[in-house]
């Protein structure tokens, strides 16, 4: 949790938290893409665990999960892969994004054991209600793991206050109702929602579900501390599956994904702001050109 607090904090101008599906289309792509995202300026990384019956995932991430499951990826294997990522140079915090059924099968105790052994910083369980998470939250907190909470525009004021007080790491703010997926614009009510979240929690707040463009990031910058990009990344992976499966073309394909992201998320460097403690984060997204 200490590393998560160091990298994900309000001293950064805008936090960049990418999401990728572990094992899509193979583990080596996961490793290389994670390292490329770190070099690009990511402050933390969400590793999505493939699941056959996702509650919150849109079609892009659903297809990624199917590809990963077909290769035999599991929660335990994904957690073990973090150890490999650390050995290969990943320094930023890693957050496991998994549905509770997978966690239940592994057991909460085993998850915590693996998280400590493999240097994992946080956990996010989108289908675990806050009221049912008390024991897991305590277990994680006692072992230095942040159980990150999601809040949505439909979260009541009372519940938002309770979640804000009990949460760790950062608050994941869902930008709109529905599942993940690229969207062109946010509903106007999202800004008043973020204002209410800010009042109820001292934690950094990051917005997810649909973030894919510089226009959206600029619109959010005065209302939150960061943004989460998932479907937009996985869509680029999906368009290069054959290249990513080929050892000879994989590295270039991963670099090409980064170039597309840099172009699509292109915004003034004053918005991003690298974290001073991030040894690997020596490159930033390009500044916006003026004519």
C-alpha cells in the first residue's frame, strides 16, 4: 500500500492508470505492454483477470477475456506473472481487477498470501458490494494491500460517505451507468457527481469507463485526480493479434500501440505531470502542438 500511496497521490497533476487483460493474447505481450505503459508515464497498472461472466465489462474486454481464458489464464497464474513483471523492471503499483467468484475459488486468504509474495499493491472487485467487503478489506489493510472501492453516479450520499471513509489507495469513479467501453462524451451530471465524491473523501479520485481521448481528459482535469483507460488499449491489442502472437513482430506491435495511445491521449504535459519517484517514467506524453 505504501508504494500505491507514493505513486498515486494528489501531488501529481493527472494520474494515468491503464487497464489491460492479463494473458491477452499471451503472457509475453502482457509483460511488454505493461513495461511500455510504464515508460509512457503510467502511475499504476490495473491487471484485469479474465472471467467468463463479467458484470462490468463491455464487449471489447469480454473478447479479451475469452482469448485469455482460451490460453489457460487463471487468477493464480496472473498473480504469479506480477513477480515476472517486477523482475523485468516494472516499478509502478499493480492492482488486480477480478470478480469475486474467482477470488472465492482461490480463497481470500490465499489471495493475500500471493499478493504479498508476488509484490502486488491493490485489489479491485467490481461485483463485491461495499457492505459485504468488510472482512476482506480488513485482511487486505492488515497486510498492506489496498482494497479499492468503486462509486457511481447512483451511489447515495450516505453510502458515498461510508465508502469514502473506509477506502484505501484511490476511489474509482464510474463515469456513467452501464459497462466498460469507449465513449465520445460524458454525461453532464458526472461533474457534480465528482464534486460530491471530492467532499466525502480525502483520497485521490480517478475516473474510468469510457475514457479514450484527450478531449475527455482535459474536461476532467479540474474535477478529479486521474483517469483510467482500458477498452481503448485492449481495442488496439485486438487489432494486432497476429502480430502480437509472432515473436518477431511483437515488440514493434506493442510500440505501435503506445504510439496510437500517445496520439489519442495527446494533451498538454502540464496536465499529466510525471511522478518524481518513478525511476522508469522518464518519458511523457507529447505536448499539444499549436499552429
